[in-house]
C-alpha cells in the first residue's frame, strides 16, 4: 500500500509540473487581437489585401476613387497541415478566422478571450441536442460554426460587431 501512495504522489507531481509548463506556454490570442505569431513548425503566407463590397455604385460617367483595402487575409499552415486564415481589419485587429484541415486548431489559442463565451454556447448547444454534430454558437458578440469528421475539419469564427463595412460573416472562409 505504501508504494502505491508513493507512485500516486510521483504521478501527481509530474502532472503539476506539466501544468506549470502548459500555463507558461504563450497563448496566441487571435480573435479580437493582433494576428497570431507563426507557431513553430508552421508556415505563413503573405497577407492578401481585400476591399469590402461597395454599398452603392458611382454615378454614371464618374470614376470611382481608389479605396484602400478594408482588410487583409493572412494564411498560416500549421505543423499538422491545418490551414488557418485570419481576417485582419485595417487597424490590425483580427475580426474573423477560418480553418480547414485534418485536425482541429487549438481553439483556446485562436479564440483567446472569447473562448469562455464559445464554451458556454457549446455547452448550451450540447445540452439541448447532444454532443455530436456540427457546432453553431451565435450571439451578439461571437459567431462560431465548426464541423467535420476525423481527418477533415472546417470552421469559422468572427466578431459580428467588428466586421468592416461591406463585409459579412459569409466572407469569412
């Protein structure tokens, strides 16, 4: 019995050490903040500037002035092959994220301070309809759609109030 207690104490000590290491690991909060730093083993592509759709067309015979891009899309391929697209506003804030790949990305890192809100919506959805199937969390401050199956996951997350003028949730892909 005494050796069991020692083994249990050793396991608990290792778990505590692992918890300290994980707590010290930097979180790459993305949604609502700056774009993520490229994680080790990942590759990042150049950001692509995009302009939002104009609400009205210019009068006949006039030329439309050149407008700066209202947002950029930065694509990162994680070490596991999952591609994460970050939608960044002109002021450098990530307002949307989309992912596709063989594995789910690290949701706490991608959602940052919005992760607890996501968990609350996810738990409410699962309580209402069970734990299987696609995820759809929607409230005034956060929208997350995620689904797929082993080896093929897709999803989007965005902040409705942070979408630039002329950009809709369906633009986050």
